C-alpha cells in the first residue's frame, strides 16, 4: 500500500533542523510492515497533504510566511503513486498548516495569520483561485500563544460541513457550505468550546459523528464533546501526557482507529502516543497505556485503512516508526524504525 509523507525542507519551518526533500512516496508491505521509499517530489515545506476520495488527486501546501510566496499545489496521482503537477494557486496568509476537501472545495487553515482559505476544485482536479477568506476573532488566556486566532485544522463532517479548529480561541467553529452561492456559513450552535488556555489543535470524531474529540496542544488533554443533543456538551476531559513526564510538551496529532474501538494521541516532548479505549455509547475514553514513538517530536501519525499498522513521523529525529497494532487491545508493537528526513505528515493512498 502506498502512503505519502510531508516534510519540512528549509529554515523558518517549525523544526530544529529541517532537511526534508519534499513529498515522500513510500510503499508499505501490509504483511510484514516493511516500508520502501519510491521517490520524492520536490516542493518547499509540504507539511500537510490530502488526497481526494477517488484517489486521483493529491493537494499539498507550502507552510511559510506570505512574503515567501507560498502556494497550494494540485497533483494527479499516476501509476505507483507518482505525482504529476496539475497547477498551483497563491496562498494568502501566513503558515498554512492543514487542509481538507469538503465536496468541491479545498479549505486551507493558516496558523499564524489565523484565517482559512476556500479554493474551488475543478473537474480535472485543478484548483481555481481562492474565493472566500474565513476569519475568526478573539483571544485566549495564554498571552504568548493565544494573542489572536490561530487556525490549526480543517475537519470535515456530515457531508458539506466542517469544523475550523482554532488554538487561539479554544474553539472548533462549525461551518456549512451553502450550495447556492458556494460560500461557507457559520453554524454557531454546533461550535465546540473547550477550557480557556487549553489550545485546541486537532480533532477527530467517532464513526457515527455523534462525538467529537478535541486535542489541546497547550494543556495536553482531550475534550470529548457530545454533538447529539442539539447543543454541544463537553462530557469528559482526560490527559494524554504521561504523569511521570515533567518537561515542556506540545500535544500534536489525534487519530481514531478504523474500528472505532480505540483513540490515539501523540505528544511532543514526552515523544509518546497515548492509547485509549472508546465507549461507543457514552463517547468516554479509558486510558490504556503510553507508547514511546522511538524518536523525537511525533508531529503526526496515521493508521492504515486496514487498522493493522500505525506509522509515526518523528520530525526532529528524522525517522518514521512503524508499529503493528494489537487487534485485541489496541496496543502498539514496534516493527521498524526507518530514516526519513524531517517527516511531518502521513497520508494514505486508498485505491478505489
């Protein structure tokens, strides 16, 4: 199975020593867990990637200040995962850090400038110039990190809806695509508000999209929100930072196992992935264990669609760790550790 890895390639990136080569294309042996590098596609700081549902197109951002002329790229996925450039569009704003596809729109979150851009996706997979800028207002109690909005993730849900997860205002704000005018309308009654100063970074949902799980970067907690009662209600707060770890940390990625049975969250600093069991009825999490990622700064990780393998991107040790997932209890067993320069994001190609 093929997967791609984004990377940081140059100074100015949020990495100790960025030396990535662009978008990496790898092949995973689903039987043995062995991975093989197929090729790199050169691009500046292609941190996060997203692939269309039909598996035909890949989109990649350049994470940097607007003064460096960053772009968002559209690629056609060819045989064996090779990428062929279709086109690119200018990114307005600073430090694009996440992107997602909702129907025929590609939405990009800008962390530093605290806004989001919506790009029309054309029939051939190319991108038209952005047609809408979404801005948030407000600030948080952490004056160093929350002086203004800082959008960190775009999370699609229920077809034509999305959450924009904002670290600066401790919220995941909900939007719906207006099909008549093709613009995003706010749905404030579905907004998720977590505790002040927590720093909402990423989120996932259960398979029925009744519960949302918001990861806080600044306090290292997961907030469980019940979305099924008309109004959003926080029903649990649980830490994913090891109790014995006393150093500086930053929550990073959160993923749901394809079975919906287990939830995983990574933490930079302790360099661990925490594993939880999910109660599908209440949405509440039960701690299972912490697993070392066998490297430094696990900014992202992802689980293959079969649910057998988890791959972690250890950004600052320039390694990718391959874990086999125990089907009985969700725990992780290290399979291999592979050198990959400054990896950031893991993105699976599912062939339809």
